[in-house]
C-alpha cells in the first residue's frame, strides 16, 4: 500500500512495486496551466511528472470549470479570458462567447450587452451592431462608458469645443450614418466629436443620460430620462421620467425641444421661418432654433448649450444611451 514501507518484503516501496494498492488517481496537465485532461489519468501513490490531482484544478463543481479542453495549449483553460478567434478559450463549450465587442465579427448589440457578457475591458472603443441580426457587415465602432452610473452606456452624441467640427449633416447622414464630426474616435473622449445616426438609437437602449461640463467626461450638469424617437414622424423626440443629478437644472432639450421632430440642413421641421439646422450648421430637434442645442446657438458658437439661456454653455456635452 502507499505508506512508504516495503510491506511485502520485495525490496520495492510504493510506486516502485507494480502490485501497490490504495493509490490515488492523477490526471495529465501537459501544458502546465493547472487544469487537467479528464481523458488521461494514472493510478499512483505520488503524482507522476506532468500529472495533477483534480482538487488542484480549482474544482467548482462544474465539469467545464474543472477540466482543460485543450491540454496542449496553456492559454486555453477554464480561467482564460475568451477571445474573438473562433476558439473556445475558456472551455465553457462556446467559442467567442464573452468576447463581445472585441472585434467586428464579435460586435455586440450595445455597450450594456458587452458589460452583461463580462467582456468589458473598461471605458473605450468597442464594436457594435445594434440590429443584432448576426450580419456584422454593418457593424461600427462606438464609445462605451463601462464605469459610471452602473456602466454599459453607449455614446450617441458628443461635442468638444476644442475639436473642430466639420460641415453640416444631411438627413441621410444624421439618420443612417455613424458620424465622427471632428477628430478621431479613440479611448479618450477629448479626441473626437460624434453623432450616431438616430436610426440606431432605439436598439441601444431607452435610458438616456444627458450631461455637460468643462472637461470631457466630467459633468457639471447631468439629467436622466426615458428617451424615445418616433421614426414614423421624422424621429420626433420624447423625454419622460426626468431625474436631475444634484443641483443640475433641466436641459432645454427637455424644457424647450421635447416633442420636436429632427431637422437637418435639407429637411426643415422646426417652427422658425427659416431652417434652424442650416442657420446653425447642425442637425437637432429644433423647436424654434438654438435653445439647448449641444452644438452651438446664439452667435453661432460651437459650445454645448444646456439651458434656455445663451450664457448657459459648456466646453463639452454628451448624450448616452443604455
């Protein structure tokens, strides 16, 4: 038996004796990642070289969390982070699940979907495909806030006063395109301006977070709403269930423009005699021009306007959906 004694006086102790009994079962760990190959076992008193006990494999009671699905690759095991490479890296039986948003082929419906899948790597750029139809040919890269207010917020509008904003947007661009209106999309909010085509918004979520401040990502004013856009009525905006943060005032998008259809340089839906979107150079849900437009107002400045006052401006403004 396994006791470090030559019990049968044949000059062979424990594993030296082919007749030894009361051995343990050991499992092969050829790649040395601490997880065993269930199909390769050995009976011995002590672990043979390259073998481990199952209890050393961080057994959680689930087979997939115990056994290695590729014992020839130390990067593949139940503790591995799933990659978007067509391989079941974490041995859970599904390839690429958990790699949401990492690559175009793994584009996720929203930032919240990425967070819920455990695939968040922090704030920054991810691949998104809001229609979720499995065809990622129309996927796009967007910015996700994965840390604030529970995380999982998708950026749909952003204006930085220090980022030069190019030409106005047409109806087609404002509705259907992902428009980097200045700078270049990056993990740094200060690097770019953004307008995500409003046709994508409904699939990204209905919880809206509006905020403005002096520095990108740091708000002075913040408000939450349930947001809906009526695509059958030129994407008329409807904001309900208002919640203001701290001493924040209500934004003019709610107090002034709520219930207005979208206007662009080539589709004039506002109440003004002229075309507000053409006059100020930006698409918006204009009621009667500039109050609360996140891109410019009185004096045609590029500041983000929060309230119904031409002095209520900030260097940064953003709208997020969850």
